[in-house]
């Protein structure tokens, strides 16, 4: 249940990114500088939306696997999945930094930073109420 709630929350964050990006079609402009900024924003939005969709799917899959490992009291798998989940969060955050560095419009930067706050602040794998890894008994015991 918590996995679905968390996956839904991530999907809403991704929707907020889409809102910050608008329709993805910049308004026509007369100045080369504005046209370049519009193009950069369009490219950043497309890349961010694609990466976010992939990341949400990957994180959701890890959360489901993690819940199964906890239910099976498989400490080794819990530890490995938690580490993989943390790596996914770090990669996602780094990707957002990379996209912000491409200088999209301010409203897109804000949407990206909000997404990054959700990704890094969610403590995705701890928000499930997981026990500390050292308190999960191995199924081998």
C-alpha cells in the first residue's frame, strides 16, 4: 500500500514538472537570445520528462522488490535493494543538476528544483517504515 502511495506521489511530482514545462512548444519570438532560451527549455523539458518517467518506473520497481524482501525477512536482499534505491535517487538528482545547468527558463528551473527536493528529500526507501537493516532477520537463521 505504501509503495502505491509513494509511486503516486512521485507521479504527481512528475506532473508538476510537466506543468512547469508547459506545452513544450515555445511561443514564437523575434530575438535570437529568446529563441535560444526557448529551444534550451524545450530540450530540457523533453529530457527531464523522459528521464523522470524512467526513474519513477525504476524506483517503483525497487520499492516493490524491497517490500517482498522485507516480507521474506531476507536481509541480504533488503540491504542490496536499499543500496540500489539510494543509487537511483543519487543518479536522478545528478541528472536534475545536469538539466538545470543547461539554463532553461526560470519556471522550469523551479519545477526541476522542486522535483529534486522531492527525490532527495523523500528518503524513498525509509518512508516505507522499513526497519533498520540490522534488525531484519535473515531467512537463513
